[in-house]
């Protein structure tokens, strides 16, 4: 079960890595906001929950989330069989993995530069 | 860490951590080269200087500006007429370049007076142009001329003109990227916010990090206009100086080349709260998704979808014609900075080629993160490559084609590896749906060039066929294609014209009535 | 009505005709075999010059940088030269010659490249590269002095003076070509070979035009050897074709080794080629053979078809390196044309003393301007704002938009000529060069007549 979850997270990671740019903003604090904002909203869309999109920042995250959710649904048919709880768990796993790959485990020495 | 050791660089151990191969099970936390560090002297790196990053890459595409370099004549001359960033004002910025012509006496006594004289002369020579950018060079930086003070003095005396000062001397940073950074920050500090624009749409964007190479910007702006979006400014290709002073009034910054222009987007976000949306203008999938995102942001995704549908129907059969013939061909994707990630996945997914190596001349680790993330397993990623490493890599990887700059392309030619110009393009534009087909067409023509095939024959040793008096690209490319694909009625070769930009300039656009009253600020 | 010689009045440069000294030094460097120059300065000083060479020749040449960064600019960067030499020698085992070329930045900060060379000679080279022949040659070419022309001149002199060593007479002449193309070297060597004169040609750059071979060789290179350079002190005489490109080196050999020296004329056109051959004959005692009389006749025959019919009174503007511009102007006069505007692209103060310019002043009877320290705006402004009417422009590719925007036919000549294919393969010197230039000018005018429908029917019966 855990292996399957891991494998599915990796599939989603692979999609993001190959097709998205939002996860690679130049500083750690921006990456945190991007991952949090976009992946949370993606989860909400997949779970058919309401999504905040009033402020420009929320909106720009929502935009990426809409496209990501659609792409996930299109590319990964197993997603349709998951219930909300499972999706939340999956997306939590995805968020943790993305944080690790792009922030906490990242070898990019510029992430902590205090200036742009 | 899966570092790749070049034989030719064994004697310079500092190079060891600048190349990696992403192997099975590797990810970015284990496979990322060092980047944006000082160059090893004498290594014959391909890097340029910070001055060129500022003046040549970002500054000069601004079209209605006198671009003057304060220094000896060489910096100016050398960075003039080596780019293909066109503009819709008859390429004014491509044609004219200005140097203050600093000489020995100025080095000793200072050149501020000379600078002022130059500024006045240049405005006099071009009375219709009222905007100027002054670029510091190594020499003027080292003698300590106060360029800002001279610019302020002239603006005081000539209120109709406006002058931007960019202090990015050649030595300022490991590569041209140092200059990208400096000019971004200088522009937002000095100029953004001091012009109020006329707002003509409910949907207003800045298009950032786009340099109108062979018309890329005009292709993309065409899509935005078809969606009823006002492109307030472009930073900087085909961009206008005064439009760029009004960047603070856009609702969204649409960012293309994050390498050269993410700084200003980040600052605009901090200072004015304008969100940043990173997009790809290259590749059907990525471009479609980019247009859709911009549409979604404004609630006009239906307009985006209409464009995507129309363009895809028009051009996809042509892209696929090339994809069938490019499948499995090995590519070294060796550009300067951003194209390694803009292209790596898109050319693999949509043209079927295998990216066997990516490199970046002046990119940072962030570019390598994106590039490596978008490559398949086994790709060799090199930071700040040098001449011998590039040769060794080509000999090892035996690519079918290489995408790189003009001069390294000449090196590849001698190894009988065809090249496409990754910076200036061969027959661009490459952005947009049609542009992507043009790129595929250029790759195809490069790989299947009959003349190129001849370069592998040694007439003193090889058997020469006396039957074959000519070959066409298709005779070569279709040898191993199935009958079904080769004769498919659903696929076709590129049917566009040689020149595609003039038509865009003469286009009229639909009027989208505004939903709410526009605030004229 | 006369020839007026004056300086550009503006202080600045709008569209330069020439780039700066380090480019010239680098052009000299690539002419030498087993040589890679190191440019001490910012990386752009090398990267763009390499790009420029590759634009012109459609070939790549090897040149290295000391990669001056911020810390070096503040604290001095001679250690980066030391590192560059070491890295280069380690990775390029065939390299024997390393010119160390200075730039504006490293001259301003006062980096002592002569001192570094001394230090390396006594240290690194003795310790790590004992037994390997390595020549480090400091070349001072700050960008704030002269131009690429003087940079080339200085570099050739520094290279020659480094190597030249008297041994026994070798019976050859030294031939300094100046800043020319491979096609010019071929043409000059052909003339010398017809006269059976053995010459050391500096530089042997025919190999710049390198082939695409089945085994795949990787770079274009110069072919002048250390022996060639050393032997320059043993020659029976020196001819420098150009006064400002190689003249200093010729002068050096004359002063140092008493080698009889003739500087100029640039052998562009029939008459200058005649003089060149006469000079070779004088220097070597070898007669001018019948084969060259015939070759000259073919050139004259070709040009006679063109002169009074098509060239007479055509107004020409010429810009570029001074020797080239003057040589072309002289040829144009022989062709009955009117070179009304000559633009010399740098501030060499000795131009007014050049006897060729004095001769123009003494003899030209139409209005002619020679602008020193000129830029391309001197040309464009006269056309755009001062009513200058031209029939033809002769110059390099950087002026291409003047031709395009004002509809004036232009023959690309000089360096660089990247917007035309293969021009480096064609000579402008010698009888072959005269024919090629004459016919190129004529064909360019013909195309223009047709394009503008300007008496294009004339060509029906020509």
C-alpha cells in the first residue's frame, strides 16, 4: 500500500517536473509559497472543495492548480478511483516530496540568498 | 553524486562538480552541478561578460532608445549586429550603436565631460528619439566616472529627454548573467512607476523575459491581443522605453525567460503586489497550457481555448509529419540559459528526439534544476562548458544535431554534427504554434541534409554509388518509415511562408467590449 | 575642388568602423601555429572577438580568457594570468606560443603582464614544464588607444621581436601581409611563386579556410611556425604590404638586424601590384616572368571592358582599415571613378603625413573628403542630411544598413564581411584581386540598375 502511494506520488512529481515551472522560483521562501499555494489548491479542486482566488496571488496559484488538476485527471486514470481522503493523503505526500526536492533537499545554493 | 568526469579536465579538479549524469533513481537532490561560479582562467569557457548581459541581451532590444556605452569603442562594436532581435520600428535599435570612445587621456583625467558631449551629440543626430540608456563598461567603472550624475544633469537641461543608467561593467559577475541581474534591478529602481499608462483593456499584462528573436514577441503578443489582453510592456524585445516605465500598472507579469528577467518580476511582486506567472512559449502542450493559464487568470479562458483549438488544428499535422521523422534522433541541447529547460521536455515529447545532453553557459543552479528535471534519464548536464569538454562530449554522445551558438556551431560542423542556432535561431520565429513547426522543420533539414551526408564519405576509400546523382531530405528520412506513415494523408510538411511577422504587424483585432469601466490612471 | 583631409568633429562614435586593439592582437595570435592567446580582461573581450571571427570566416578559432571578475578588478588579477597559462598548457599539450594580450580593464588597474611573464618563465615554466618549449609574449593592447588596426600592428611587432634571431642568411624575403583574408595570401604567394621568390609569409592564414574532412578535424588554425618567426632576422629583405598593419614589425627588423625594408604600397589594383612586383624584383634580383605579364594582361582586358562604359565618374564612398581604404581609392581612380569620401576608422595622427594621402591632396581635382577618426555616421549623415549622392559604397558588413536603407549598391570588402558568403576566399590584392574587385563592383552596379530599372536595357548588348 505504501509502495503504491509512493509510486503514485512519483508519477505526479514526474508530471510536475517535466511540465511545470512554478516549483522553481529562485528563493526558498517563494518556493514554499508556491508549493503550498498551488498544491493545496490542486488538492481542493480534486476534492471539489471551494478554492480561495480573490487576491491576485491566490488567483495566480489557482490558475496553475486548475491546469495541474486537469492534467492529473487526464494522465492518471487511477485518480478517479480515489476517495477524498485518499486524494488528500496523496496530495499531502506530493507536497512533502516536492518540498524536499525543491527546498529542503535542494542543492541549489542560491535558495537562501536574501536578495533577488 | 553522479558527477561526470571529463578526461580533458582531469587536471582541473575544480571542474569535477560542474557536470552530472542523471542516472536511474537520481533526482535533483543527488544530481545537480555547481553553477554560476567564477570561471577557471584559460579553460576556454564560452562565457561572455556582465556588460554584454546588460547591454547586448536585455538593454538593446528596447526599440526606441539610443543605446550608448561609456567606454572605449570595442565593447560597443563587438556587441553590435550579432543578434536577431527585431522590432516594429524598422529595427532602429539593431542599426545604431553609440560609444563615447574613451581614450587614454580620458582614463587619466576622467571622461564625464566627454560623456555629456556624447549624449548631446547623439540626441542631436536622432532628433526623434528622446530616450537613452547609458551602459557602464570596465573602463568607465574603473576610473570611477559618475554616469548617474551626468545623466541627471542632462535631464535637467533637456527636460524632454529621459536617460536610464546601467552600471554593469564587464567584470561584474561570473558571466553575462551578472549583467542581466544588474539591469533588472536598475530598471525597477530608476524607471518603473514614473509613467502612468493608458489602460485600454480590463486585462493588462507585462510580458517579461522575451526578446523578440526573429519575431517571437510579436507572435505571442498576437495571441494575447486575440484574447483582448493589453500587453502594457514587453521586457524587453520590441519593447518601448516609456511602456516599461509603466510596468507597475499591469495585473499580471507573464514571465518567459526567468533566467534573465525573474529579478524584475520578483521585485514587482514585492513592491507592487503583481503576481508572476511563468510560461513557455515553446511547444504545443506547454504553450497551450500557458495561454490557458493567462486566460484563466482573467476569466477569459474560452478565448484562449479558441486560439489553441484553431492553431492546433492548423499546425499539428505539420508538427507530427516531422515528429515521425525525428523520432529517436539524439540532440545536444547546448544553449545559454533558459532554452535548456524551455526545450528539453517539449522537443522530446512533441518531436520525439532524445536530449542526450544539456548545458548552460551562464545559467545558475536554478536553470539546471529545471533543465535536469525536464530531461530523461541518462542526460549529461554541464555547467559552464569549455571547448575541450564540448568536443569530448560530442565524441562520446555522437549527437545527430546540436543546438548552440554561432561559433560553437562551427566547431560542431567540423565533427560533422549539424547545428541550429539556439540563440538567434535559423529560420525563426520558433515561438508560437507555427514557430514550433518551423523549429521542427529546421531540425529535420539539419539532420537530413544531403550535403551533410556527403561529409561522411571518403572518396579515397569508400565505394561511391554511381547511380545516385542526388538525394532529397525525404529520400533520406523516409527510408525506414512504414508505408502508412510515409504516405499518410493526415500529415504534411510545413506550409508556412519564409517571413511571417510583417503580416502580424498589419493585423486588426476584434473589439472586446469591457465588462466594467476602465480606470484611467 | 580638391581633396580635404580632416577629423570627425563629433566627440563620440555612432556606429564604429573599427573595433578595439585586443581584437587586432587576437587576429595576429590566431595566425600562429601551436598558439593560443590569452586575453587578460573581461570574458566579453574574447567571446565577442571569437564570434566576430566566426561570423567572418564561418570557422571557430581558439582564444582563451583570464576571465577577470570583480575581485580581480579590485585587487589585481595577475594571478589569473598565471592560472590561465597553467590551465592552458596542461590541457593543450601542443601549445607552444601564448601571447598575453592586455585590455582596457587590466591596463587601467595596472596589472603588470611583463612581470607575470618573467615570473612564469622563472617559475612555473621551469618547474612544471621543464623541457617543453613555451613562449609567453606580453602584448599591450589597451582598448583606449588606437584601434584593432594598431592592435594588430603592435602584436605583430611584439611577436616578431620575441622570436627574431640572427643566424645565417636564408635567402628569403619576409612578407608582412597586413590584415588580409586567406584569399589574399593565396594571391600574394602565387605572385611570389611565379617570380620564384622564396618568402616567409606572415601570417600563413590560408589554413583559416579549413575543410570538412571525413575524419573530422576540429578547428581552423594559422600556420606560421616558430621557425618562420625566428628566421625573419635572416631574410634578405622585408616587404610589408601595409603601412599600418605590420609596418612596425618591418621597421623593427630593419632597425635591429639591418634588413632592407620596403613598406607598401598595398597592392590593390593593377598599378600597386606592378609596384609590388617591381619591389620584389629589386629586392631579390629575380625578373618578372612572362606568365605575370600575361596574367596582368587578362586583368587589364577584363577591366578595360568596364571602365569608361560603366565606372567613369561613379561616386564612391570607402570605409575601413586605412591601408585598405587608400588602396581601394587609388584603384578606383585608375578605374575612372570618383572616390568622394574616404573614412579612416581610427585616430592615428600620422595619416596626414602618409604620402599616399598627400598625393591625393596634390592631384585630385574633384571634391573629395578624407575623414580621420571617422565613424559610419559620417557617411550616413552626409547621405541623409547633407545631400551626398553616391553610386557605390565599398566597405565591410557593419555598414550594411546604410546601403540597404538608402538604396546604394555596396561591395563588401575588408573585415568583417559576414553578410556575404565566402568573401574571405577571394583576394583584393594582386592582379587576381583587381579583376575580382572590378567585376564584383560591376556586377553589383548591374544588379542595382536592374533592381531600380535604371537603364537596365543598356546591358542587352554589352
